[in-house]
C-alpha cells in the first residue's frame, strides 16, 4: 500500500476556556498557497498566502522557528502536524 502525503500542513494549538479547560484547535494550510514565511525573534511565524492573507503563529518555546520555516519553504512539511502555543491573528492584507 502506498503512503499518501497531503499538500497541507496542520498547526494544532490549544486555547483555554474561561474556566481554564484546554480546548484543542487546528489550522490547516495548503502549502501551494504560501507566498512567503518569516520567522521573528519572538519565535513566531508569519505566513503570507496568495490570497493576500497573513497568518501569525506563536510557536511554543521548545520549537525551532527557523527549522519549521525551512520545512514549509522546501515543501517537506507536507502532511506534518505542528503543535503550537496559539494562533495570534488572521488578517486580510
């Protein structure tokens, strides 16, 4: 049986409810829609998409932003699931 690798990359993050109960969320991005990725000094990723949208993701402190950025830009992030602290913002530019 051949293995199928999706062209999507999934960022899974956890937010807390007002009662402090963790809720798992996810964000799926089609790698073919990414124009560029920037890594910031604050261990954040900014992903710019072809539809003029920008996604800012705050990674957990144990994750290497440069390594994830390189994975995405080289398309080797296909089918991967990254756990992150939270998604900071989603905006149309």
